[in-house]
């Protein structure tokens, strides 16, 4: 399998090649990147608010 095959399979599945490389534990809602000052309600990770 090469990169072209991976890209083709990802396209068929409606994904990007990077989706295959993500951890299975990564939140599929916020992708572990909750907006500043918010908490991921799926996994409970908190992103601190930006400093004023």
C-alpha cells in the first residue's frame, strides 16, 4: 500500500489520510481541540481561556 492507495481509500470512506493516523481515543467531536475556555463534554478535557 502506498500514499496514493491510502488517499483513494480515505476518499471513498469520506475521510482524509490524516484521519487514519489519529488516535482512536481522540474525541471525534472536538478532535481534542475544545474552543478556548470550554470543556470537551465527551472526554472532559479543558482548554484554558486565552489571557486577556
